[in-house]
C-alpha cells in the first residue's frame, strides 16, 4: 500500500523529524510507542465534532465521502471541475503527497477557491495563542502549495475557530460559536520556507535507507519528548537531567548539559548554575536520601482546621458547549469524591456523586457540596487552581450559590504545596509533585495500577462514553463503578499522604534518623 506524506506527517516532522520518520517507516515494529493516549483520542473526537458543527455555517455544502483515498480524489476532481461552491473534506494527491482540506469555497467573482481550516482551538487572535496559530498556518501553507501544484487557483485563506467568549443558550447559535480570521498574508510569507521543508521531507522520507535524522527532543524537557525518545537516545536514563524542575524553561542550561554529555543527575558538576529547587532535587538523588523539613511541614499542617474535607472533581471539557451557560472548552464537573475527617482520631467517612445523565450536573454538584461540607473546616485538594476554578465557574453560572462557592475557595488548602515548596523531597519522586508519584513512595500499599481507570484523561473520556456512547446498561454500570473507584482513591490518597505526614512529624525518632539538617536543605 502506498504511503503518503500528509499534513499531519509534515507538522509532526517540524516537531521531531526522527520520530516522524520512525512512525512513517517503522510503525508496525514500534506500534506500542505510537498508541494514542486517551487525551489525544479525546482531542481527535472533539476536533471531528467541531468540524461537523462548523459545516452548518455552509448549508448545501458537499461532503466528500468515498471508500478510499483514490476514490475520494476522483470524486473531488469531479466537483472541482463542476465548480461546486462548497466542499468539505476534499481530497487531493500529488505524487507522494496527500491533503484532505476541511473546507474549500468557490468564489464566482474571482474564479478562485477560498481555503479554510476548521480548528477546535479558541482565541487564536490572542498573542498567547501565537504558537497554535503558527502551526495552523504551517499546515495551511503545506496544503496551499500542493493545491497550487495541482493547478487550483486560491483566493482567501483563513481559519474558522471557536469563539472563546460565546456562551451557549438552549440552542447553539452557530454564527456566534465560530470566528473566522484571515491568514492569507501569513501563508504568503511562510510559503518559501514550507516549500523547502516539503523538499527536505520528500528527500528524507521517500528515498531508500535511513537518512540519519536526529531526534532533537534531547534538548527538551521530559514532558516535550517524542514517543520514540528512548529508541533514539537509549543512553539517556529514565530519570535524567530532563526531569530537573523547570529545566524545559532553561533551554540554554539543558543544552549545555546535553552538549557536555551529562545526563545523569548525580553527575552534574557543582559549578553548573542550578535553581534552588534543582539543587535540592540533585542533592536528594546523589545521597539517595529524602530531604524533609519537618518544622515547615508541621507549620503547614497546623493551619488546617477540623473537620478536614479531602475533595476531588472529575471533569469533561467539550469543545462544543453541551449545556446552557457554558463556553467552548469550559469543563463540565460530572463527579466529586469527598473523604471527611471529623477529628485526628477518627476514621475518614466517604461520600461521592457521579452524574450519569444527559443533563447539566452543575446544580446537583452544588447541592451535594452543600449537603456534605459544613460551614467550617479545611478543604484539602491536590493542585488547588483546578478545584477552585470549578467553584468559580459554578458561581458564575449560578449566582444564588455564589457566596457558598466563593466561601469554599477561602477554605481550600493545597496539599501538593508541601511537595512543590520542597518541604519534602524524595529521590523516588523523580522530580515530580504528582500525587501518582508521591503516593507509592509515602504509602506504598496504595496505588492506581490495579484500577481500570488510572488517570484523569481516561476518566473524562469514559464518562462521555458512558453517557453518550450508546452503551448497554451493563457497560454503563461497569464504567460508573470504575469511575467511582478512581475518584475515591484520589481523595483517600490525599488522606493517606496527610496521615503519613502527621505520623512522621510526630515520630521524633524517625525525624532524627531521616530528616536533613537545616543546613542541608537549600532554601
């Protein structure tokens, strides 16, 4: 079967040429590396939903549907010759290049075709969205070059994207949901650069043999590594200088270490200028001993007031608003879990709520919070901007409950801060403050490995599948059970970590044995 270089391949090539070559030529051998994550699957599904919604802006448009790429190309050519005014998913092949265009609109006045990409992103006119817009422009330029080679005269080139300020009513207003921005000049400016890139990718991908491409992800922080990083850099340990706190921001610092061939954290020279957090992380790894500021932890925990409420939410953030009062990508809070501890000696009491219906969960969530959380006591979360953000959004949509919801935020304590402030640093955290890294170190008897759902992106997609996926009752019940187990562990994990900290701070012999001195902990 012939392989084509499409827009996705081209854009991936710009991110990491070696990873893209491996996917293009060695996909079957490296299949496990390229399995899409749950977040990527969700993004792809939502992109399709946005594209389908945007087509409503052009009633009477023709969707190119065919059994295969070649048939789609022939059908597209027929419509191009007929000058069919609006085409969705038109397909073109030129040599080894394949493009599928979101939207082509024929302009009778100019005799040209206007080219548009439909994006599920929002706010592309903002400065902070510069990089996403540049990526879309590169993709449109790639398509424009191929279309021109095929003799298609182009006029306007633009992006149709979601209006971040649109608030949904009972019925979605399509005209208000989307904005359109012209990038014709941007494409013109970028065209020569993209032509050269197209030449490079064809030379490197279509000739026999390995072109010897480099994986430049070696100069990026761990979160930015491509899927095949370990294949291309087998000499880099699983925990390396790429995992130093905020090292992705310090590009020159990381580049200097890489160019010197320094990858192990314990081999970083003392003369390298590291941040305080990076130094603590390095010292902990070198000594293979935790650095614990017991007095600092005691002060933090002493601010908490009983009862303690360990709270966690799960959300689904649809690109197209699902309910009245929502904006694009605004999270729908569909689940909560709460462990309540009334006194230091008591056992935590669990309560939860999972919305299993095709309706806005907001008011039910507020009601459950009012029933379960009293007027006093600390609300403990992990990464408070998330939970506090949900309270603010609920308050914005339901003004009658604003005082209650804002009051919750005044009582929120972020347990993660003990670790992000480096009051507790452990070599096995691997530089992370994620609860999934902290929990197995401090409370090894608890873990997420045996759960069907192990992280938030999966929980989000599973909820959507449960409510809207047309599943059987048994399948829905199984997902509901899995969601409840996952969310319950999140809040119990916070309680267990809190309990561990309380017990260890109270154990003076432990503190004397394992805690570092104030002089060892860099502040």
